């Protein structure tokens, strides 16, 4: 599903992918279908396919080669690189490259142009065609391809989203993000051919976006690239940047940029088209110069191998800048170095890797997040659920500091599995509930050690020894394991789900409540936002979970709030208008939210008539804050999902906002200092409300179908605090966006998800959680509350040492998520990861997880940007990268000449990523 | 007595003193104030309606009347109030002794003018239903069907609006497009008119005027916006019916130890605000149907917690009523607003519990609204009363609106005020007395709603000083009064009714007999009743019994015939003879004895008393009792326990209740079914006679009285026993002839008279 999103984006490329999805989608709904969905996802991932598609070729003319991918690309000569444009300069080297790059650019433009056509995409009919794909649009496919130009864009999104689905929401890219998350893994499937596919996948992220156009560039750019936007010249980078930005920046950041300059705004969305000559060009060029990066080369071909796992061995060496960068982008890249022996479970030519989480009682290094892999849970959890930035834990805080790397977990507790993976097993301990350590309350897991003939067990988290409950005792085998360990999922799997007993419930598990809140102010009607929302909801009703526990409500609002009494006894829905938007209330206690089965007809009728009912609405004001508050009051007793469709800047009622971007712009000229304030919420009203929502388990998702400034920085606070998501359709087009909106909404509702969740991460002694980052509400330091949690949401957990760890021991991390399923079952999903500790710096570098590391940096940067001057954040981004490399060079590299950049194998793409990040709109918006 | 009735039949006026004590001192000695009970819209079949504007005195603005002195030759008339000489205008040129305009005919002392340029029905009547939904299903069902029936009876051109309330206030948009809509307001929060307009999107099509008052279509509002909430009853019958059909009980849950959240005051203020914005100045009625105590908003009368009882008279006396004063203050504000807008608040309170009539009284009374208090919406008292409101034909109420009442009188008379359903327009003038009673300090009053029964009690002040020289001028021993009532007739026409009275005044020694000759004891009793009610409400620590006793003793002392200190010589002229009996029953009535009634009931009784004419008021004070037996036809019986007999049927009319009381034997026979046997036709007729009479009473009365049919010794018999003079009680020594006793320690009328005689002659 996530994939869809991207598609929506419009780009042609997506279209192709899109198609596939449609078919698949249906499956998704069904729980079983997950597998299929996965596939879909993959498909969506434009990456692979797209790149190959039209775009590239045209631009460079080289098309042929590229498609084939991999091969040649490798290092393109000066010229080629150029083509790659994107070639993000992996290495700092850049300088030398300069020349080429410029050249490249020059050339590009022309090329681009052709491809780009997309830019205008929105307007173009074709684009539409594409979107639909997501939904259904098989037919369109053909067309889409033609359009291909767009494709890039889509790609971009993906990149952005990357791991953190949630965050991204803000910008369109954001949407993409969601998909991405999943997407990454998928890649393989999409692309048919192995080699190619692989390549693509990697690209996929980056590649796609940029990919098509720059094709090559994209590749390099790797994940980020996506951004097609930048278009032409800078194209490669540009794109990538955007995409990245999108994701990292999360919602807020992006928004602002767009707003700031009209032109700008366009750019983002339409990225492609916009290439607004002026803007686009300049920024990019600037960067490019600096970066000089020699055009990285497309390493594309190799990507496939990538899966294989990055050659661990090669750590030190590399350097090689250009080569590495080249194509693979995301993928690990170092082609030549791959040693087949390192691959835990080699897969012939296919792109899919099989990954066992532990082998020989040792944690296995996970495959890159961007590759396609199938996990076998042999004790540690799948990396889909929890991924550590370093797969070995430094024994001391000093060691970690020296390395310059971040130590954090990326936790995605409900992540979609690969269709071929075993489902997560559900364990029911009955009344007594799951076995837990009596001191730290850690849950039973494969690393708890049973001793004394199984009568007692030692907690791997806190070290405390407990009595084994009598009926749980089992003899130990000669290896010290319980004899029944393999039959009990909680003793042999890194991820299990416990059925929650009564003590985990403060009340009955809540029903699945979906409340739709639609803006019907004049603007919303005129731009088609209302109609799009109504039709999307109408289509999506049938996808809601069946059963008596599914409740639905609907309200519309302009300068007043309109609820609808959907009770069956009434002949017609009754509209209840709440006119007081300073002090709102819900007009009915019960009948505003009704069992879906009782009101389906009313609901459909109503949704069909809303656009015409308000057709002549002359009210331009929109009371977003008040409406959300009123809807919340209606849902207060149960909690649930609140989906808001907003089209204009909320101008009246509680939490009204002002068009402060205008002031912001003037301020920029006077001094840059205040600019970042635009990325902060305007005031605390919405935050206060959001915290209350979270307390009552209301999760808010916001769909912004706008054509003007809407102050996402302020609005996004609500979804961010309640575990929701922002969807942004910037210049909203009634022609091209509805299908995408539908697609997004459908995925939002049908993806695996849960309600009223509480999550906590526990660590072994010596390490403790420093902070959680993500979309949630935190009321006590140790837990986070997630009114809504779904498969796309990732929480970053930063860790810190509070003691020394023992070299050779293992350090465990356990994430427990207590949540209610859409069918009303209370569950505890426990995800455990146990990693070895090391005191060797080299091991750290070898065990570094590039994707996780970079995601972590992105997330940190995203949270910094609203509060610090941009120049500072930018500088910091560079420094972080430099520090790691410096540490490596200083302490680990065996050979070094001053003119050579030495990169640890695992992190060899870091500089490239960092560059991509710096070129993303978040970092440069104010220059535009 | 009959001459007073004749006077009433001519002008709708009853005065206690038809010969007026001529000086201030004299008037004070008369105890019962110089006053008049005037029924402004009393129907007079023979009264002409003149299709032209009245001729007015250019000095005092009084209207030409039969008491004016006309100089036919000079074409001049002299105003009897200020003696100004006025020329007749040219169109009166043909006036002569043989050719008089109707207004000068001596028999037309009451006459009506209809201004010719008024297009009737240009302003349709407006009804805004304000309906309580915090009811049990059964009650809601009764109410719905009553409302549906009422809608059928509405005049076709009338505009209707609907507001329902419970925890929240729902303003129904009846002129809706695709789906029914309601605007929902919070019950605990006041909304003023401006907010209301803003929030209900009145300024969408027509921007809000930057200055000035917003008032209806003429000033600032767009007709379409108004038409959303006020729709023609005939065209929107279907919409109205469907909205009413679907009306649900207030859906908010009520805890078992709590009262329902009912925001009566907010609903009323929203209704007032809406009407004020949409149709200010034209006749509109807010009809409130309330089924329980208000617990939310400014007008709450009690908290939601059930363990807190609703205020009683005792609480009011002790002033331990946390909500009362706040609520009354709120409704005073609301009544001002309504009076400004010219709108009426009608109250239909149907609940076993109190609903807050006592608090609402001020708003209902000042606007001239109707009030009905019943136990249930299913009770005939409510159902039939509601039907009567809209009924046309013989028994129609003659509801009129937007009345303004003005008065002119001779210069030696001033007005203290009016006790009745009206509001002062605060028009001060030389006519205003320094003493204020009721709505005073003005010479003009607003009657937002009035009907043909509405009766005002005007209290006058005689300011003339004793001045020997002025005494016997024959021309000036008349006092003149002129009552002007402008109102919107229920056909939409604006009318002016003019009643001009002349009364002789006497002064000095020897005037006592004249005064007695002009004494109307019924009117006097009613004036005393209104006065005592008013004082009980407005004066703290007022002792009504003492006040009444003192007044009666003074009156008897002044007008009785006796030798000092010799009680046995005491006698009263027939003109005065029943007055002590009225006072005796007044002392025992619900107006004075509030002990057994809730504040709501008392407020209700007083409101009705304050708007009824003399005849009906007298029934409230001293119920009428008719006895039916085989021995004789129906005959009035003494209101005494002695009237009870086993072989009689009694019909008691105490105005609010009509009781048919079967003596023990009659009851037995009836139970045995004799009346169904052909040979006992006479018995059947005997049983039927009081029922027919009761029906006649019920048909004419509004609010419809409660009919109680009971048997001697039955529990329902208390309705009769409570009203009877307790001449025989459980501790009477002599055996009782009628066979019934009353368990009371109250003094009987005989004892009362004894004491009166003793005290009067001292």
C-alpha cells in the first residue's frame, strides 16, 4: 500500500507500478493477503522499473545502457557521469569532478527537458491516468509509461519516506514515505530480472526519483534522489534532495518551504515540472559546485549483489569513492568486494536474500533495509521490526563517542512482513498473562536463561533471577536450553504476540471507530477537495473492518461544524450544526458515531450528497481546530481514528492560524534568524488539544488538499502527537489528486494497525533508553502512548550507556507494544533483539547499519530544523559525516594518503547520502 | 349587583367604587383603592369599528368621545380631560345634532378605530415552538401528537419555527434543502442575538450592516435566511410533521441520582434572540412546552443532583434558594427583551414536578403570555387548552398582539400602576402617581399578547385636596377616564379601542351612602386579591392574613351600621354584605394559603388571577357550588360542609378544578347501575345534569380546568372538602346534619364573623 502513495504522486513511472498494485490491493485487506500486498508494494516501488523506463534514456541518450543497468554505468566517464548527473558526489572529492559535472548539467538540461515534461504533470492528462493506477487503473498503464517522466518524481517520494513513514507525512513525499518503508524491502519482486531489478531496487529509492531522469544519477543518489523535482540540470541531486528532505524533515519542514515562495511550492509537488528555471537551477548549481562530486558512477549493476550483504570484509578500504557511489545508491555497493562466503544464505541470481536473524547462536548482520529479503526468525527479531544503527554494541560510552556514530534503534513494531515469512505467532498464557521478570517487567524471550533444572530463570535484561511458575517448568536439555524451547514461540522467536489478560486493560478493548471530518468551506468545494474526500471515503467504506465493532461517524465544517445523525430509525440523516466554534461541544452523545452495519446506506447517501449540498457555500472560513475538537468530543468515550480533510488555512475558531508565511518571507530578507520559526507551531493551542486527544486514544490523520499556504507546521502537531500522519496534496488538482487521495486513504484504513497502544523499549543493564522520536504522545518518561499504530510507523529510540558492558556478552533490547487490534483484541507484541557487545572500534564500523544510521541522522536533523538556524543544522550534518569518517581514518584505516578518502565498507555511501540530504529542499528552501 | 354587570357589558370595566370618593383623604378612608378592572378586548357585538382615524385633543391627545362638549355651530369640541377647545377638521363639517359621528353616540363609550391604510395580514402571525425533549417516551409521544394536532389548526398564513432542547438547544432549520438540519447550542452558555446571527450564518448573502440595529428584513437581514427558520405552516406542513415525528428523547444519558440536564432558559433566550432578529415588532409567540425543572443555564431552578429538593415556599421565605434569584433576574432580562421586540412567551408546563413557573412568571406575565400547568402532556388540561389556543369560532381566545395601552384621566386622578399581564413602557407624565403598584410610573403599557379575557387592574390615586370652594360645581363632580388600546387584531389589522368612562365623585360628610351605593363588592374582592398577591410577592415579611383582616375591619368600621362597642347591633348594607365572605374565602384560598402548594402552583394561580375578569376571579376566590337532587332543580348551595348530603350531587367550580361530587347514596346507586335501567331514567338525568353543566364551564374556560369526578368519602373528595367552609369539624359538638365533617382546625365562617363584628364596633 505504501507503494501506492508514491504512485499517486503522479509520475508516470509510478503508473506502471501502480497497476500492479491495484490487483494486489484487494488482497491486502485480508490479513492473509499481506503477502500479496507486499508484492504490490514492491511493484509500486517504482524504482526498479521506472528507472529503466523512458526517462533515462531520453535524457542521456544512453538509455540503452542504463536500462540494462548495471553494467556500464559503473563509472561513467566524465561524460557519463554527467549523465548520471545525479552522480552525487559520493566522495567529497568532488572538486575534481567539477568540470564534468558542469558539463553534465549542461547536457542535461536538454535531456531533461524531454523527460521532464512531467513537470507539468499535474496538468497533463496522462498523469492522472497514472494515479488511478493505484486504484485501478490498469488501462492507463500503457500511457503511463509514456509519461514516464513523472516516474521520477514518484521515485522521489519513495526516497523520502524511507524508513520513517510517519515522519514524512508532511509533504507529499511524505506519503511516499509510508510506502517506502515497506517499499524498500520489496524491490526485488518488482523487477523481474535479477540484475536489473536489483539495481533498481536500490535505486528505487533514490534512483527512482532521480532515476528516471537522471537515471544514473538517481542511482547514485540512492535513496534520496527521488526528488525528481529539481529537475533538469541539477537534476540528479536536486531530486534526491527533495526526496530526502521530505522524509526527514517530516511534515513541517517541507511545508514551509513550499509556502515560502509560490514558485517554490510548485516545485515541490510538481517537482518535476517546476524546475522553475530560476530556482531550481540556482540552488542546484550551487550545490553541485561545492559538492563537485565526481559523478559517481552507476554501479547499478551490482546492486543485486548488494543484497548479498555488503561485504563485510572490505570495511576499511574502500574509499573508492566514485566506484562505490555509482549506481547502487542505496545498496551497499561495493561491488567488487563481495565475497560470496559472507552471504549467509546466498540466493542465486534472484534478488531476494534469505536472512536468518541468528546463526550459530550469534546475531546475524541484517541485510540492508533497502534490499529484498526474507527473514527467518531464529531468536532475534526480524530487522523489519527493530534495527539497530550498529549491530554490535560498544562496551563503553567512550568507544561510541570515538566512533562518531549514533547508537539508536529504529522500531517498527507492526511492520509488514515479507509474504514468504512465517506469520508472527500468538501465544496465550490465559488468565495469568505472559511470564515476565518480576523486577524489570521484561517479557519472557529466547534469551532468558533457565537454570536450576528450569525452576528458575534469569532475566537477560536486568539480570534478576525469578522462580519459574510451576506450570511453566520444563527440564533443560544438555545444551542448557529448555527441552520445549523449540515448541514455544516465546522461547525461540524474536517476535511473538501475547494475548493480553485482564490486567492489561483499563477498560474493554475499544471498538474500531473511524470518524471522518471534511472541510466544506467555499474553497474546499471549489477546488474539488470536498468531492474528492467524499468520494474517497465512500469507496473506502467497504474496506473498513467488518463486524459490529466497527463504528463510523462523519462531520463537515466550514465556519460551523456539521454533525450527522446517522441513526437508522431516521428516514434521512439529520444535520446537527454546532455554530459556536470558540467553545465547542458534541451535539449528540451517541448517534453521531454509529455501527457501520447500521448506517451504511445513510452514509453512502450522505457522502454522495455532501458536495452538492454545500455547492453554493459562500463561507470561506474554516474552523479546523474547533471541528477537530468537536469531533474529538464525540469520540471521547471510545477513542478511535479521526481522519480530517482540510483544504484551507484554518482561519477561525479554536486554534485559528494566520497566514504567517507572508511575514516570514519578509523576515528572511531582514535576517535569516527567524526563518526557522515558521517551522514551529504558531502557538500551543493545538498541542494542548492534541495531548488531550492522545489521552483519550484519538488518533488524528490529516489530509491537506490545498492550493495555498496552510501552515502545516502548526497543523501537523495534532497528528504528530496522536500517532497520526499528514498527507499533503499541494497544489491540489481535482483532476489528478483524487485517485491518489483515495489510494492513500485506503491504505491508511486497510493497513495492519492497532489502537490505544502503549510502547516501551527495555534494554539490558548498561544501556538505557535516552529518548523516543516519532509521532506519539509521551506522558511518562518510559512509555510512549500511540492512540494509533500501524505498519508504517517507526519510532526511533536513542540509547545511552549508563555502565560498561562486558566484551563478548550480549546486550538485549526488547520492545513491548500493548495494543488493541481492529477486531477488539488486546495484544502485546514483544520484539526482542540481542546483539553482541564489542570493545573493538573496527567491529563497530563493520557492524554499522548504513540505512539505520542515516535514517537516524535524518530524524535528528528533522527535529533540529524547526528550532535552529538552518546554516547551523547544515553544518552539523556535514560534521556528523566527517566525524565518523575521521574516526575511521584515524583509528581503523591501515593505509592512508592524505589525498584519499577512506570509507568504511559499511558506511561507504554515507557521504553520498549526506550530500543528498544537504541538497534536499529542507536544507535549501530559504535559498530559493 | 346587576347594574355593575351592565356597566361591564358596555365597557368591560368593573370598579369597586362606582361613586368615587372625591378627595385623597376620603379615598384613603375607603380602604379598597379607587381602581378599575378593565378587559380591553372584551367582545361587544354591537360595538362599531370605525374605518378612520380618531380625532384627538391637540393638548392632551385624548380621543373625541361622548363626554366631549360639542359646539355644533362653531364646530368645536371641548375635551373633558383638559378642557381644551378643539376645532373639528374639515371632514367633520357636516356634523350637527342630528348627524353625529359614531364616536359621539352616548351609547358608544367604547368604540374601535381601524386605520384604513393598514393592509390586513401583511404581517403573518409567528409561532415559535420551544419543546422540551427531556421527557419519558410516553410524555414525548403525548406532546408530539398534541403538537401535530396544533399544527393542523394553525392559521394558514402563520409562520412556524421549532426549537427543541434538553442538554443542548436545537434550532431546527425547517426550510432545509436536501437534508434536515438543526443548529445546536450549548445549554450552559448564553447566546446573545448578535452571536446568534453570526453563528447561524445570517450574513452570508447580505453582509452585516456596519452600524445600526439589525431587525428583520427591513434592517439588515436577508429574507431567505429568515425563511430557513420560520416557514409558512401550510407550505411546510410535511417538513414540520416529519421533524416532529422524528423528534427523539434527549439522547444524553442521565445518571440515576441526577435530574436530566434541561436548559430551558437558554432555549428561551435563543428563541427570543432568533425572533428578535427575524421578526421584531410583529406579533410572534414563543410557545414553550416544558416537562421538568430547568437544571442548566442561567435559569436553572435546581441543581442536577436529585438529593437536592426543588425550592418550596418555605425555602423562599427563608431566602435559602441558591438558584431562584439568579433565575428570576435572568427572566426579567428576557422579559425586557421580549417586550422590546413585542413578542409573547406562552408557557405550557406539564410535569408532576415543578418546572420553574415561579421563575418564569415574570417573563410570561410581562409579555401577556398564556400559561397552562398540568400534570402531564397527556392530561386533558394540557391537550384541550392547547387546542383552544388555535381554535377559531365561538370559543376562540381572540389572541391579539402587540398591544399598547394608554390612559387619560381627569387631572385630579393619578395612576399608581397596573396589576396584570403588561409591562411598563416607562412613559412618565403628570398622570403618574408617586405611589407605585405593579407596573407603575408610566401612563403607557405594552401588552405583547392579549386576548379577549385579558383584564388589567388599574389602581388610581385621588389627589384632590379638600377645598371647600370647589365643592359643589355640578359640572366638575364627574371624573373621566379614557383607556386607549392599540393592538394588532388577529386578522393582522391594527386597531385602536377607546373606552371613555365618567364617574361621579362625592366628598364630605354624608357621602357614605353614596359610596356604599356605588360599591361593587365582587370587583372589590378581586382588587383585594390581586393586591394581596402582589404584596406577598413583593414585600418581605408581609403578613397577608393580618393585612386582609385589618382592611376588612376598617371597611366595616367605616361603612357598617352599628352602635359603638355593641357587636350585636352590627349590620352591613346589602351592597357590602358578601364582602366579608369573599375575604373569608380569600384568606383560605390558594392565593393566600400557599402552604399546601408549590411555588410553581402559586405562581400559576396568581398569573391566572392577574389576567382574568371579575366574574372568573371571584370564582377563584370563592368557588361556586351547585347542588342537584331529586327534590329540586339545580340550585346554588352554600359553600359549606353542610351542603353535603348523601342524596345530592354537588358541582363545585373553583376555576382551576371542577368537581362533581356524588353523595354516598347517589354513589351507591350509580355503582349498582340503576341509571342504566330504563325505569330509573330520572336518576340517569340527575347524574347527567352536573356533567353537562361542567362541560359548559370547561368549554368556555382557558386554561381548561381539571375535572374531578368523585364520591363522598372517596379520596378525590378532598378537592371539594378543601374549599368548603368548615362549619362542622371533627371537634364540633353538635351532630352534623349533612353527615360529613372536615378535619381541620380552621375557623369557620361563623367564628370569623363573630370576631369581625366585635372588632369592627370597637
